C-alpha cells in the first residue's frame, strides 16, 4: 500500500533571507568555537591519559599557572550556575501562583471544515467516529474520511465485517 506524500509544511528555506542565514551561520560558528574552547582542557587531559606527552610540558611543569587556570574555570562554572539558579528563582517568584493562559474558544465544525477544505457535515460525522481513516491527495489535502474498520468487527475466520450503516465521509475533491 502506498501512502500519499505529505508536503513539508514548516521547512521553507526559500523564505529565509541571506542576511538571516549569515547571522545564523555566525552564531553557530561562535557557539562551536566557544564549545571547543571549553572542551579543550578535557581533550588535553584525555590525550595525556592516553600517552600524549605535551600536557606534562605545558601544564604539569607549571603547577601555579595550572592552579590559576583551574580557579578561573571553577569561578566561571560557579558564576554561570549561580546565574541559572537566580534566574530560576526569579521566574518561580514571578509565575508560581499565576496562570496567565486563558481558556481557548470553542472551534466550530464550520471553521475546521473551512481550514481543511471539508464540508461542515463531514467534520461533524468525523467527530462522531471513535477511529477514522483520513485519505490525502498528492498535495496533502484531505480528500476523504472513512470510519476505521477495527479488529472488533472481525469474524471468526479473521476477515473484517463491513458495517452497512457507515457512509464514506467525503470533502470536496
């Protein structure tokens, strides 16, 4: 059974301007550089553990400078952690007892039908079904909604029974 191709609804690279692409590229590059700078000491320690000798020359030979570097890293981690904790506390104090979200308005069957290109009666029939099968055209538009034939309707021989009281629910083609 072949399934229809559903179009990508979010991915539209032609809508992204060259300026925005350049800015996003610069941000990603800066992020990678910062990440490599932060991870470089760990990489050096792993290299030393596996026998790379340069670490002994630059780090272990000058223990005072190594200790100062470790203090700088520890301070940066502590400041970053403190900022995250303060930010979380601020947000908790500001939002913990408030629910600013209101209830959503009820969407009518006519609105749903208009959005998906269906008639209101097709939406109302689909709402009544517990399970339904949706068929799509090549452009990803709903072309029909049929009641799902479940295993509950199976006969003793294992073939599904058809129920004559269910009509095919169709939208405009």
